[in-house]
C-alpha cells in the first residue's frame, strides 16, 4: 500500500472546489477500502494567489475534511509554478503523488490504473488523452500544431499529455535538481528518465467556472515550451547566415558575368554584390554570437548532468543521486 498525495493547483476555483473535494474524497476512500493506498493519503491544494474566496474555502474544507491539506502562494505565479510548489512540498510526505487540475476534467478513475503501474515499478505515469472531443476546434488545431512545432525543435514531450500524471517521490527528488525558473514541466519531466509509462483517459468538459488559462497565459506557456528546451532557433540563424553568404558569392560571380557582358548599369555590380555579402556576413556573425549565448543559456539552467537510478554498493542503497 502506498501513501498518495493528490496535488491540485487552484486559481480562482471557488465554484469548483466543493464538488471536486467531494469527488476526490470519494475516490480516496474507495482506494483506501481497496487497500491500494494508505489512510494517511491526502488531497493537497495549492492556492495560486486567487482573488476570490478559494483560500477561505480550502481552510474550511481542511477543517471539515481530514483528507484536505493545502498551501497558499503569496501571489499568482501561474499554473506551472503552483504545481512545482505543491510537488516540492509533498516530496517527503508521500510515496507517490498525482497532479490534477482543480476542475477534474481529467478522469480521476484513472488513479487506480496509475497506482497499479506505480506498484509495477513505474516511477512516472503520464495521463494521456485518447481523444480531443471536448476541445473546441481552435484548441484542437493549435494543440496539434504545437506538438508538431515542439517535436521539430527537438523537445521531448508526451503526445496529448498535459499535467495529469503520477510521480514517485524519487522522481520528485530528481525533479528538484532542475533549477530552472522558466518552467515547462511537460518538457522537463521526461528529462528525468526512470521507468515511465502512459495511461489513457477521456477528458471531460469543465463543469463549474471558466478556464483559468487565458490565451495570453497559453501563448506564454507555449513559448516557454519551445525556448526552454531548444537552441534550434539560434542554429537556424547561423545556417541561414551561412547560406546567404554562399548566395553572396554566387551573386558576385553572376554580377561580374553580367557586367562583363555589358548588361549592367554603372554601380549595379558592386552594389548588388555588397548587399548580399554584407547581409550574409551579418546574419552569420549574429548566428555565431547566438551560439555562444546558447551555451551560456544552457549553463545558466544548471540542469543535472546525470541522475543515478540504481546503486549497488555495500549499503545496498537504491537511491537517487544527481550531480
Ligand atoms: N491555474 C493556476 N494558476 C493560474 C492559472 C491556472 O494554478 O495562473 C490552475 C487552475 O486552477 C486549474 C489548472 O491550473 O487547476 C488548469 O487550469 P484550467 O482548468 O482553467 O485550464 P484548461 O483546462 O482550460 O486548459
Ligand atoms: Mg481545465
């Protein structure tokens, strides 16, 4: 039996919290009676600087319901930071945790399968949507395009997985060794490695309240996803610079031939050649500077260079070590 914490970020979720707490409590109770989790398992709410009565509600629920614990962030820091705050707070309290949005659009009935997978030795279990029927055509289209762009730029993410997942406390320890501030957990967590698998579910519509992900927040998250995991855009500048310099050389030959054939007016040859060559040189120089910036950028992230999954030594230790 495992001690489970359900980590739930909440931003202005007063409409949905009572219902969600009721459903989560039922779920935890049924998992406890099935002997899948221990009785001291908890629901862990993170109030992400809500402007409505979310925190007062969490306090009330905490007093009424022994499953409910929570923390309050000093101001709105966004979904990803709220999630991380929750994960780092429960890290040493539980054997595993499941993160889920407060509206429970993700199917809580997948908890059973996730916990089974954890018992089988998987340290990260990704919840993956098996359809996108509950999305608007706009969200469906942009999401698909986004996955394509991300994989083009080389970020390793799980297709159709948002932040609904189970993580072992060991995986949480490893996550702690990533120090970056521009968080995109969906890209970061696969970098941890360890045994992982997926569980499919069907996502429901939001029952209460409105989406807390404004278009602005969504675009910011999407950009973070690309710029936090790839220096490919910089590499593209270098490559473009190199090719436009080559084109400059081609233009030199072409304009000299045209000049020799007498097809040009005065000044055209030197002007056209310079435009191409100087343009190419500038772009290439920018790209080279970019390559150095990319290196600095990767260094400043101070990501762990390795994470040890298993150790065989005299102490028989089987733990995580990061460097
Ligand atoms: N959320 C948060 N901080 C924010 C925005 C959202 O903690 O600044 C939480 C929100 O309360 C919810 C989750 O992130 O639990 C996902 O938000 P939502 O369900 O509105 O997103 P959608 O399902 O529409 O993509
Ligand atoms: Mg939602």
